[in-house]
């Protein structure tokens, strides 16, 4: 009889612990981070370090596509009938590249060392299009901090327009 009671309790505890364990991605949001603007990818979500209620914490994160890791393959000489393979073009996120995207038709900005494509956000910005237009093609960190200091919602919204860190080479 004792064995039956213990096994039932053990089975119930095992079941409850399995459904109560949070995923790694869920556990990072709200935890302490060290510098505003830092990014961290965890469990398929990209998190940004933001200032919220006077504390530095990771935001709730946005989904990111994880590119498959390249596998080693042996070299094969193509036959004359083989079609050429597509060349992947990467864009390096530099200050010069950001400055080229300084219009309403292509608006990039640097905030906390990260590059964001804000083109689609210009007309949606609650504070008016001119606020976003003013930071197109340049570092908008000070403007963003001035308007949104401690606003985790604004940082979370911003994260959906993330292209990469300044200096990264990305496929657009």
C-alpha cells in the first residue's frame, strides 16, 4: 500500500514539474542585464537590454529566424549543363551604409549600436512621422532615450525592426 501511495505522489510531482518548468527563452525576460542596447538571442527570441523602472533588464524578445549552419561538403565540378549557383550578397552595417538610408523610402537608424530599418514605422509612429524622419541615416540613440527612457514597450516595438549590430554583415 505504501508503495502505491509513494508512486502516485512521485508520478504527480513529476507531471507537475514537467508542465511548470519555464523554457530558457521565457526565463530571460525581466532578468538583469549589464548595458542598455545589448542584445542576446535565446530560444529563438532576440532580447534587448532596456532600462525599466530604473533597472537594466532584458525585454520580452522578438522571434528571429535562425539560419541553418553550413555543412561541409565535398567539391563537385559542375557539368556544362549545370546552372550557376546563386551568390549570397551581404551588406556590412557601417555608418556610411546607414547614412545612405536617410529618406522616407529607406530609413535606417542606429540605436544603442544596433541598426534598425524604420521605413515601415515612419507612418505608424504615435509621436508623428517627423520624429522618425529626423533620425533616418544617423545615430538616433539620444533621441530615442530622450523620448522613451524607461519605456520597455517602445524598446520592444523597436526590436521588430532590427537589422543587426553596427559592423555586422547581414543578408537583406
